[in-house]
């Protein structure tokens, strides 16, 4: 009998998440090559910021998911931590955390583009992101 290798729906999501930073980076580089910020208008600039957010979200998803998977496999941390036990829940936690983390570089870039960036603003963004991650992780568990 032949055994077929199948990939579950949640694993497809993870594989797509692992490849998406390269896809979004390619789209961003393409857009930067063919456009000029003065010629694309406000909608185009908003589109670039959206692409940057999607890139950072996918990149942080890969990093957080790999770290969570690695930490879950350590026997010492598996017994004492309250980390999610199954892969699907870890994927959701990684996605939520990555979505919050990705907001920080985009917000900092937006503030820099209008000459509003100071150390105080960076500190406030870091505090805001930390509180948001804390709140989301408390709500998930």
C-alpha cells in the first residue's frame, strides 16, 4: 500500500508563514524600484506602510514561532512553563505576538517620516508594545 504524505491545514499556515517574509520583501523591493513617493500619492504611501507591516508581521511570526517551538522542546521548561501545549495554539500565540511586535517598526518609521521621532516616543512605543503583548498573552491563557 502506498502512503501519501499529507500536510494538515495548520501546517500549511505555518509553511506559508515561513515563506511570506521573502514574498513581502520581494514586493516591497519591487514597489521601491518602480515608484517614487511623490508620484504615488497618499494611497500608495499607505500601501507601502501596509506592505512593511505585513513583512514585519511575517518575519516576527517566524522568529517567535521558532523560539516557542524550541523552548517547548526543552524538558526543563516544558514542565515549569505555562506555554501552550499543542502546535496550533503555539501558532496562534506566535501570530498574535508577531502582529503586535510588527506595529512598532512601522509606527517608528511613520513618526520618523514626519520628523516626530524622539527617544521619548521610542520609549512609549516599547512600553505600549510590551503592555499589548502582556494583555494578549494573559487573554489567551
